[in-house]
């Protein structure tokens, strides 16, 4: 785990996502999974914030704003989906969140399929 960026943290977060999916299954609204993860983060002593605003800056001006579903420990964006699968559009959206924040790592978690699915994204621009 140690060779992965935030390997220990992402391992724990993915495990908690799997726990939520195993317990609730698929079919609920995204907010149900978000709130369930927040319960587990609190119980695990992991600092997390919901619906964190993200500003897109161009030429020194705010030109757009988004909300990350969950920000974990101030360094990991967690984007939740309830879809048949994680798509390239989901990946592009989440990568844009990383670029706008300057953060290095995001996880997309999909609770919409029968099996739990996750994808790890790294912002290569922040690492140069």
C-alpha cells in the first residue's frame, strides 16, 4: 500500500464504501450512500466534509462552481455515483474537480451496480 499515493487512506475509504454497498445494496439515491459513508467516517475517526464547494478560476475570476460529494482528510475527493457503471464522463468530471482544487487524488465510487465499483484518479498536473 505504501507505494500508492495515500494508499492507507484510500484502502480504508474503499473498504468503508464496500461495507455500505454490502449492507444497503444498490438502488438507493446517491445521498443515502453519501450519508451512510459519513456515519462510517465518523465512527472510524476519519475527518470528512460533505458537499464541499469547488470554484473554477480563469484569469483570476470565478467562472464556475461545483460541489465535491465528500472531501476526506482535506486531500481526497470522493465522488459518488449511482449508475450502471463508471463512465469516461464521470472520470472527466472528477478529474476537473482535481484540477480546480489542485488536489492530487480522487476516488469515484459507484453504488448503482450489483457489484461495488470504484476508480482511482490522480491529478498528474499537481505532481509536476
